[in-house]
C-alpha cells in the first residue's frame, strides 16, 4: 500500500510541475507579467511564481482563476498540462 501512495504522490508532483510550466508558457505567450496575471486572476503574484517554479500546489479553484486570467478554459489548461507530463 505504501508503494501505491508513493507512486501517486510522484504522479501528483509531476502534474503540478507540468501545470506550472504550462501556466508560465501561456502567460509568456500572451505577453503577460506575473503581476499582470495576478491582477487578471486575483491570485497573488508570489503564489503564481511559486506555482510556475513547482513549489506550490494550487487548489482547483485557484487553477480555475488562473485559467480565466489566461483567457482559457480550465479543462484546456489541465489538458495542456497533462500533455507536458
């Protein structure tokens, strides 16, 4: 059972790293700074920075707010993140 939990933890960690990379890529593609994305999404700039660097794992609500700030659907952001795994 411990092996399964450890494997799941690694899968989650990889997903959150990919999510941060996807957010950073899309933000850069749109020509937005972290400050601008923070203003558009209502998410703290430092939190966005930590997400993009794989340090923080956001809630689904936070990811939805960031997706809105990036002008994309939540499902699209998640799918693009899965593609980056």
